[in-house]
C-alpha cells in the first residue's frame, strides 16, 4: 500500500513539474537596411512570414534600420 502511495506522489510531482515548464519560442530576426525596415509594414515580407508561422513556436522580429550597412 505504501508503494502505491509513493508511486502516486512521484507521478503527481512529475506531472506538476512537466506542466509548469514553459517552452520559449525560437526567434527569427531579420536585420538589415531600409528594405528590411519596410518588410515589417502591413504587407511586408517579415509580416507575411510572421503570419504564416505558428506564434507559439516562432517569434519573428524585424530589425531593419534605413541607412544601415550590414
């Protein structure tokens, strides 16, 4: 009987630990010049890619700055 209780407690603990773990999404960063900066606009390529990917798995970031030289 004690073995069953210990097993139940161990399984409950494992379930709590697994459900409390948070998985961070992978980041995709587009960096560059003014073309990349425009990619973040309403119909830009960065926005389209962001919409097509699962937001729970991927974090898409557009980091373009006009005049930058990469």
